[in-house]
C-alpha cells in the first residue's frame, strides 16, 4: 500500500475496512476544534465522517478554476487554528477528476491539512502522496482489485496532545490497551 501511493518514509499505513472507515479514523484523530472544508459534490463518506466538527461545505464548482477560487475564499475567511481540506480525487457520479495538487497547494498556503479521498481515483490514476502534496490518502481495496473489506489511511502522524480516538468507533479491540489505543499510538508519532 505504501508503494502504491508512493508514501513518504515517515508516513504510516493503517489498514481499515474501506474509505469511510479511514476517513472516520482520521476524523477521530484530529483535534475537535478542526474546521473541515468539503464540497457538496463529494461522496457521502467524505462529507459525513466529520461529526462534531465545524464543517464548511463548498458549493459544487462550475469549473476547475471555480473550485480553486471557492477554496481560497473559504480558507481566507476561516479563523480556525486547525483546518482540514477534504479533496475528492475523482467523482463517482460524473467521473470528473479534481485538481488535487492545486487544491492541496492552496490548503497548505493557508496552513490546512489535506486528505485525499482516493477511492475513485486510485483505480484509474497514479496516486503519489508527495507529488500531490496531500497529508493523508484514504482508499478502499475493493476499488483497486483487492479483497472487499480492505482499505487504508496513509499519511503523517498528528501531535500526541491532539489525538482523540473514540473507543466506540474502533472495530478491533486490543485486550491489553483497550480499543483504539494502538491506532492512537501510531497516529501520535512523526507529526508533520
């Protein structure tokens, strides 16, 4: 998986059930005060994983330039200290491929983290996490001809004091440490 998305040396690969699980895991690992930016055209998994967060939903853009302008305007007006931009790599309804690198560059300019929902993109286009400039990539295995029920979250860790893992959301239970502790330990190393 790390080779498939050309992960950086300090990135982590966490296996999940699918893209939705990966995005929920990331949602639980980011600070509660994180403001999330997503588009109305994004897949439900990319829109609704962020319960309890301030969500800024951007309208469906009329063009690539419109998407870039909408994101710039939204980030310019945000006063949140912690921001996450959710980028859909490709739309599963229209087939439209989004300008991931350009959107990630704008997000970085405003100090926002980025996550790429690569569920529809990864089967058809190369995904290079560093070249695209995103912090995290979420994908489903069954979309890339792997077994159903396999997915991954790939990316940098977050600061230990920011990690909030809701044990009720975790699928696996670590009997010694409790559910979620293994994920918290992985995500709390090597912050970017």
